[in-house]
């Protein structure tokens, strides 16, 4: 597996997590606190999170299949973009599990004599 597969997953995990935290703050401001001016913010961040979450799903599924993750773990990785702050923790755990696989594939093979 290439390092780029992990890198694009990590970038999308952080982007999705940050947008979801912002969306949660916006919804709390709009619905719970009744603050004016959050309508546009919630709409824009919600749409951005929705579209980028789809991209996150594609990259996370690609990483999960290449890393041969069990179905339960893959499902948790895919759903992490829907729970505020979960993607931060799941990304860290997945990175620790996948980096040895990348290092193993990156070791040079001895030349045939």
C-alpha cells in the first residue's frame, strides 16, 4: 500500500471532523441559543460537510480495503465522520495501525543474483 492512500484519508478525516464540529457549534447557536445570523453559516457548513463526507467515505473505504480491515472496524471508520470529534480519534488509531503496513511495503527488496 502506498503512503498516499493514508495521507488522503488523514486529510479528509481532519477536514470532515473540523466541519462537523463547526456544524455542531452552528446548530447549537441557531437552535438552542436562538442566535441570529447562524442560518447561512449552518447551511454553508452543512452542505460542505455533506459533500466532503462523501469524499471521506471513498478514501476511507479505499484505505480499509487495501489495509484489509475487518468489516466492523471499517464500518466504525466510515461512521466516524458523523460523530463530532470521533474522526480525530479514529484517524489517529487507524494511522498507528496502517503505518507498519506501509513501512513493510516500502522496504527495498534484495536484488536477485
